[in-house]
């Protein structure tokens, strides 16, 4: 085998080792994060919780009033 091919094979082996080590480190980090993610899922985020019926009605009424006001402006 020529020196060039031998050098290329060696570099390729080292590259594969680095990539495998990087992938394994990423997997370990993801596994370490999973318990944290499960805890976050268990606690509801107040910004993402569904609205109560009263809140939805208030929002709908406010939207309807805004539409009514804009249509009155167009009439004048």
C-alpha cells in the first residue's frame, strides 16, 4: 500500500473515532436530560394551560367589540 493510502486510512479511522465519541457524548447528554424533561412535562406551564370557559368568553367578547367598533368607524 502506498504511503498516501495508508495515511488516508489512518486519518479516516481517527475521524470515525472522533465522530463516534461525539455521538456517544450527545446520547449521554440526552439521556441525562430526560428526567428533567419528564419533570417539566409533569408541571403544567401556566402560559400553555387551556383557558377557562369564562376567560374564553371574555376574549371572544373583547374581539367582538373590537370588530363592532371598527365597522362603526367605516360607516362614518
